[in-house]
């Protein structure tokens, strides 16, 4: 079997960082990568979205954070921003 591809190495680095930052089990499942990297943790029942700064302007990110704050104010669990 050959060496892992660059994409799979990057994917593993993202997964390691996510599990460390959010204290999740190491059971992340890669869902997809388009404008965002999407992961799912079956044990924690959460989705994680990583967004590259090239795909969102500061204004768009601020708007998304305002939406998350609004959902939180209505007692809807919607996560938050981690940099």
C-alpha cells in the first residue's frame, strides 16, 4: 500500500485538531469538502464545519455569528465560533 495522499494527510490533521479543540471522541467522519470542510461525530451527535477564510468575507462571518446568537437566544443549540 502506498503513502497517504496529501489530501488524506490534511484531512487527518483537521480531524486531530477538531477532536482536541472540542474534546470529542476520535470518531469523526468526514462528510464533504466544498466551500467548507464538514465532519460528523456520531458519539457526540454534532456536525462541525470548518470554513476557509477565502470563502467568506468578514461581513459574511459576522452575519453567520449573529444568526447563531439569535438561535442561541431562542434556546436552539447551534454551536459557535472557534478560531
